[in-house]
């Protein structure tokens, strides 16, 4: 969110033309400590979706373990 951007703690997974990525990287590093070039257009979004899916699976597992522990 905004707080993480102000602190420079965001991660950017970027897809697109590599020259354009290099031109924008300096700006992105103002908001994020991790700026990763993922390849052609769409690959940054695909990496973000995979990251979100992994986080969701982890949260589901944690919730199920808590539920089982409570029972």
C-alpha cells in the first residue's frame, strides 16, 4: 500500500520491453526495494498472480490448521 511505497518496501515484477524497463527502474526503486524484470509484456502480471496464489494457499493451510487445532 501507500505506507510500503513511502518506505520503499514494495516489490515490482515488471514485464515489457527491456529498454523501457531500464528507463523506468530508477523511478520504481523509489517505491520498492525489489524491482524484477520478468520478460516480455504480461510476464510481470503472471509472476504476480503466481505469487498471490502461493500466498492464498499458505493462508488456507494456516486457517485449516487453526480450525483443526481448535476442534
